[in-house]
C-alpha cells in the first residue's frame, strides 16, 4: 500500500446486499462481466466515472456506498 492510502471498491458487498446477480448487473449497467469481476476484486487502477454512475444507477446507491478511502497505516 502506498503512503497515501487507497480507494477500496465495495461492489461485491453491494451486489450481495442488493440481491442482484453479476449477470443482471452487467446487462443493466451495459458492462462486460469481466469488468464487473475486476471491480469486485479491486483490480481496477483507473476509475471510470461513467461506469461508476451506471453502477450507482442500477444499484440505486450513492458513490460513498461504492467507494471507500482506506488511509495508510503508518
């Protein structure tokens, strides 16, 4: 982890909480299933605001429900 902390994507938790499948989310948000898997596994290096907006719209959530800042533990 860098000295600045990191952004954690909480998509996997949101999908479970909302009771929606990854396939349904990918269809409604017009995303590839592999892209959703990468977001669920926090394998994203650059966030796409359009993608985040689509996820928030489909899951009816706020950006703060999806992203979390984790400070560095020095």
